[in-house]
């Protein structure tokens, strides 16, 4: 599965913390216009290399994931983190074409 929806703390632990593959985690909100531009770009990138990455989507309005959102998104959306073996290794806050291009170039290496 290329795109995972993280809805519970159990999902977070199973699909992000305990995942053996790198996971791109997008913290988004339904009301966030830049998020609606960013997530399709991330999905497209992951689809190019599905054996290398997984994409996890976390809605910041999910109360069960409040602590996770506070730790990694810090109330700014969009926020995108790269996790490798359960550890955050990269972070992008906000959205611009330049930021997403730079982030994707870094993670491709």
C-alpha cells in the first residue's frame, strides 16, 4: 500500500514508528488549500518508487493523534516529515513550489 491514512495511535505506531521502510508523513487539514496541492505531489512521488517509500496522511484535527500532531506538526500545516526506522530524519514546514522541490530532491538521494 502506497498511501496510508493514519487515524489512530495504533496506526501511527504500526505504520510510522515500526515501519522498516522510510515513510513520508504529511500533516494536513481539510481546510488547508496548500495541503490539497501538496498531497497529490507527494503521492505522485511515492508512486514513482513504491518499493522505496510509503506515504502516511495525518489529519491534524484528529483528537486521538493530538500528541503526535503537537510533536511533529506544531500547529502548522502543511508539515511534512520523513521518518526512517521510526526516527524523524527530515522536515518541511509550509508550502511553496521551491520548498517541495528541495524536499523531494533531498529524499530521493
